C-alpha cells in the first residue's frame, strides 16, 4: 500500500513545494504522516491554511510537534486541526490499514545535546530528554505488543546515519544515538523523521529502515510502499509524483 509523508513545511516558508506536491498525490494514500515543523517559529495561525489544504484528503493524517511548534501553542494547533490532523505527543495510535494493524508512535524526539537556545530557555531540558527516552522505550515495547507493524514518527532524527551533510559539530543537537539503541532493541518496521534539511534521504539501523522526509530536502511529499523490505540498502522505492491530479472534493 502507498503511504505519504513530509515534514518541515514551515508554513508559509515552503508552502509552494507542499501545495504543488499535494495536488499531484494519488487520490487514496493509505496514510499521511507529518514529522513536525508544520508552522514557522511558533506561528500558530499558519496551521489554518495548511489544514485547509489537507481537509479533502481521504485518509488518516497523523503528525508530531517539531521544535517550531512551541509547547505554548500545542493546544491551539490540536484545536485548529481537530477532525483533520491527529497530533501524537509521546503517544501511540493503532490503525487498520488494508487489513494490517499498524501502531504509530509519535514524538518530537530526543537530542543527545540540547541546543544553545534550549539550554538557555528550556528549564530542565536534559532531564526532559532523558524522561522522553524512557517513555519511548515503553511506547515502542507497547506498540510491538499491540500491532503487526510499528512506525516511529519523530521530528528529530533517531540516529546520526541520516544527518550526513549537516554540520558535523551540530549532529548531537539534531538527533540521538541513544534513540538508535532503542531501534536496535525494538526493531520497528519503519522510522519517519524530519528536521535535517541538508541530511540524507534514507538509512538503516539494524533491520529498521529510516526515512528523512524533510520537505526542503526532497522538495516534494515523499511517497513509498509499506510494508517495506527490512535490512536492505535499497529498502525503499520512493514513488515519483503522479502525473495526474487527485479528484476535487
């Protein structure tokens, strides 16, 4: 089955890529995943035109909060997109997709080293990441017991393997090798992340495929088949955009 995913729209910054690509999607992807930074720098009002673009899409849409979705606007974003987008904030959702039980574990993610801004302005940020790491361990174990397949949806990269191309000294402030250890332990079916505008499009940790869907990197919404073969370098065949437009709704 065909899934769609993107992140780092930073509406309105990259809206042209998003709107054009969305107009060319097949009419029925089984699932649409949004890996954070939907709005730019805490601009909650920007979620309204973005949600309007997604409103006619006839499939479940799940999202996580990125670093530009500040904690102070989370409730506003949930309220504005109710019935269109389901935000997962260190939470699990289980969905039926073409007869398969799929658990989606959604999180902003973990950084091995807080950014300068976070260290200065987010009280107890290191402890927050440690607690989230423990929570993710529990969520991934629970997801494995609840469904045939698990997709981890994270804004921050869960490994350094898809961060090649970013500034080397910044890697601990963009992703987490600690989460990578959880992937090796729990072996989810797939990991989707964003945040790395200059990184690699894909990688593998153990037997788990990793896909970086940052919109500035791909310049389009990413389409791919799921389930994907595990542990293969060419695990993921990302579909080209369809030449036809989805029907008007």
